[in-house]
């Protein structure tokens, strides 16, 4: 990663960098592969896929009902704008796939994963954050939850992400939505979560899986019964994947994530008594930011970057509070009320 400390002169000039690298194969080569008669993609079966081999595809009318239900729910959330009508321009070259349907929304606020779905949906997403960043939300709705459908969706979502990365500097979150015939049975929810863990590292950006439940499953979930305040659907944490996940990060993910959390704790301790100017923070912590955050392929921050404002963006993303700009481009950071959110240490009791 880039060495040296972060400068404060241009911290406001760039948006979060989402341009990592294009999908592993060019878009024109990422076409669907043939399925056999059982709905399996030939030559691409993975462990766990057998649990879904018998799931039937829903009718096109059922998929349209699901698409409409999701669109109405998302449009009802504050700070979300439906820009599906702009998809041909935003996602140029990505909509020729005849399978499924696409929804595109733009969010101006962060929100929890489970807020995105009506209560009759089961969802699984990143365990560490459970937060969807502001930016674009791209949903690929498929008529079944079998692994081939998930793999097809992730391939198209990767192309959508790359199209957005070429035309915007905003974040993007990718969502595979399954609508199996009759809905997702409750005893299949754990298998669906396992499928997420198998497939998540193939996505170039934060990924969420969701599935419409069967009527018999009701609104109960693996993490408790939904309902009450917020009327949220069932959601379970998925793989420990930070924003901007990338397939090459599998072996490096855990230690670098631990180093990042240790860095957040140390910065929190440094700010506990009083706020500090961002340049002072950079002189003390930017080198560790380079080695634990920039160097992590999960990170959206360029590993080659230097003095590009990423350190300040990361501070804001992790919950530290900026006191605003003074003397042209200086700013002080402080702790938010109650401190920043951190995962419990291994010897700490669960909260």
C-alpha cells in the first residue's frame, strides 16, 4: 500500500473509491452457462448446492408480484429513490439477460440490511457491519434460490457494479433476491445462508441474499420473530465480509480485519480526552491505516493511494465525528456520543 501520512489539503475533493478491478472475465465473456435438466449449471456445482436442486422456479407472474412488492417497500423508505427507469443508461449492456428482473434504487442514508425487505422476506448479509452504505442498491430478482440462479445473478450484478463504477463514484450494494415456487421454507433458511457464505467472495462489492418465504413459514426467522417496531423481516448475519469484498481476500480477511478493529480502538483511546485535528491523527495512525485498511482487498480504498483523502473518509465511515472545516481545509475529529461501534473482543462477554 501507499506509504507516508495523509495530507489534509484535498480531503473533500474525492468520493469514496469504489473502482477496484473489473470482473475477472470481460463482460462479453460472462454469459450464462447451460443448465442441465435438473436446473443445475453443468461443471459448476459446489458443496451445498444439493440442498436446492429440487427447488422449482416460480411462474413469471409470481416474480412480477414480488418485484412490485419490493419496489413499493423500498420506495416507502425515507432517503431511497427509485431509479429503475434509469437502468438502461446506468447499467448499459447489463440488462440483456432474459432471466429475472432488475431494480435499482439510490440511497442517501445508511440503513440496516433488514430494513430493505418486507417482513415476509428472509435475508442474509455481512456479519461485521449489517449496514448498507449510501449509494446505489442493485437488486437482481430470480425465479428460484438454487445455486445456478445465485451464480448467474452474481455474474450480472458484477457487470452492473462495473458499469456503475465507470460512470459514478458512489458506493454500490448488490442484492440477489430469490423467489422460489411456493416461497422459501423455514427449514431451508440455514441452507440459504450457507449458500451466501459460499458465493459472497465472488462479488466485487457488498452482497446481500434475500428470499421470499413460503406462506407456511410466516415471518419467524433464525434470529427471532419479526414484527413490532419497524416491522422488519427475518435476517441473519452472513460471512464476516467488510464492504467492498473481493475474491482474492479469503486468506487475508481475518487478520487484516482484526488489525483494523485494533486501529479503531487505539484512535478511540486517542480521542477520548479531546478532539484532534485530522493531520495530527494522520501523523500518528496513517501508516497503520495503509497496512491494515488499504492493504486489505476487502477495502474500498485504493492500495496505491497516497494523500487522497481516504483516511478521513475511513474515519467518517467508522463513526468518528468531524467538527467541520476551519482555516480553509482543516477539521477536528472526536468520538460520537457513546463511542464508535466495535465488535466485542474475544474475551468480552456478548452484549
